[in-house]
C-alpha cells in the first residue's frame, strides 16, 4: 500500500509523540516540561537553531508541551510560545530569535482581513461620514483630551539665524502649565503677505529634529516659500530636561504629543504671516503616525504626507503611537482607516519595500482610493512606493514630499533645483545640536515653572480634565 502524504504526516506526528513518552508525561501533570527543554527538542525535531536570552525563558513551564507540536516549526513555536507572550522571529531559513509579543505588529493577511472587516461597515459617503464623526469623537475621548480651557504663557523664542534662502528660529510652546514642546521654525528669507504652514512631527530616529535630513527637509520647504516647524517628541530632545527618556514609552505620551501638535497649530496659525487656508503636515515613521492622527482630528490641516508609516498590519511600535486606546474606537479601527479620515483633503502616502509599508500598493491603497472616490476626489490620494528603499526619510522620500507640498500649497519647487532640474539641498547649512536649543546649552533658560517628572505631569493632566 502506498503511503499518502496524509498518512505520512500522521506517522511523523505519532512517531514524535512516541519519542516523548520516555519522559513519562501524562495529563495528571498536564504534560508539563521546562521551556528550555522544549526549545531544545524543537531544535532537534525541525533541524533549526533558536537564539534567546536565558532570562527570557528561566523558570517557565510549558503545559501540554507534546500536544503543541504541528507539522512545521513556525506553527509549533507559535503554539508553544504564545502563553508566555513570546514570539519567534525568523532570521534565516534555519535560525529563529525569541522576542516579546508585539501587539502592534500583525501578520500581513491578518491586517488585510481586519481592514476588509472595517471597510464592510460602510458603503457610501454618507455612511462613511457618520463613521468618521464617531471615530473622531471616540479618539478624542480615548486620548482624554477633553481638557478645560487654560491660560498659557507666550512662546519662548531665540534669535533668528539667517542662511541661504531661509531663516531658523527655535521656539518653545507651553502646551499645559509648565510643560513645553520645543521646535525650530524655518521660514523663507524673503517673502510678502501670508505663507503656507507645514508641521513636521518627526519619528524615532536618533537625534530627531537635530538630524541632518530633518534640517534638509524643513530648510528646503522654507526656501520653497513655506514656514515649516520641526518639533520634538515627548520626552525626546529638549523635553528630556523635564522628563526621562523612558517616559516617552508611557501611554500618556501619546496624548501629550497630540496636544502638542494642536497647540503648535494654534500658535502658528495665529501669526500674522500664516495662511490658514494652506496648512500641511508631514512626518516619518512615528511622526508619520502622528501626521495621519493629527490630520484625522484637526480640519485645519489641509493636506498631509505620512512617510514610512501607514499600514493595516502595523499599529505603531511605540506607546506614543498606540498607547492610548484609540484603535478600540468604532468596534476596532486601524492606521489605514485613520489615514482615510483625511479624505477628501489631499494626501500623499510614501511607502517602501523594507518595512511594514512594503505591501501598501497591493491592498491598503485600494481602500484609500475607494474612500476618496466617494468624494469624487480620486486624484487627491496618491502613493509613492520606493520598493528598493528602507525605513528612513531619504532624498527620494523628501523629493516626493517636496513635489506634493509644492503642488498642494503653491510653493516654488524650482527654488531648490539645480541647473539640471534635479533637487539640490546643498544650500542648507546643517546646524550643530546646541544651536537648535531653546533653553540653552545648560538649560539656563528653562522656565522656573517647568514641570519635572512624569508623575507630576500626569497629575497635572488629570487635574485639568473637564469634570
């Protein structure tokens, strides 16, 4: 009799079970084995190597260990590790590395299925508008931003520094009494009348707004004719004068960052030279998440360009992106639906081939196009997909943003092109970090009322909530 594939798999399974019977495991002790032993047995059975820190698996027991085996290594490891909130990341065909469970990172097929479920709840513009209004109201409550009106001090500014075609000034804006968000405001060296406003909430790359590529981007947008404001994340940059770096990963940091973006808009749009009808926003990575979120919550933003961020199978890898329960709103939402809340305002989604945006053109983009089509604005949603690039805000991503903002905000792209017609950022002076400080090299300008310590900031936040 020929051995069919099904019979063969069954024989392999029972042979595997028989191999374990020598350990005299049974249901009385729930077939329990030390996780370290189980990992060794998995390695032998599937001819793989599993990397891990001993502290990660110490003293852990796998119940019903023999019964968690499946026909492949990945499914078996998932069954074994999930009770401990551990995962196995595949590094090569035969090497895995243990890590902690990532609630924010889904399998592609799971993310797509969830977006399809979400999309099935509305079928036209009217139903979508109702959904969008419900989501916005819920997200504001989830962020707990129903704060009572408060009087805030005037922004703290530094001297203006003049460069080739643009200027820079550092500004600290009080977002709650004693809590500041710091940034650098780039403006054209010469201009008349009112000019567009562009927010730049940047991501989790090292040095954030002090980085060269961040300076290049904001200086270029300024030379093109806009005022561009690049600002720190909470407990990042100069915010570290008030809080510890680990405070950035507290859930309430998400609320502080959204509030910071709103307060920045309040300040910039009140300037006499700000054109309130031409307001854009563009950030990358975690800044891209906040680009989409701020646009969803604030209609003053007229166009947006989230970079290397929007995905149906990634919810943001930091609590400042997903720490507050906004994704529970409306029976469950995701970052693509949040990005769709920008419709019908123009939006550019920049994706690449080496992070969680790698499949944007295959599925998520069609959903966004459908939403925009209900407004007869299909041309207002666009995607630049850089298949060979990775998770950064490199020149090709910046170029896509320049071209988009030039079109949407009537900026002069030619002002940053060379004689061959290519984007040329060589005019930008890359400043050293201390030049970008608002509060001075030794924090000598930090206000006396500055709140220090997360617990004090948290206490203040909840004291200011509406009753």
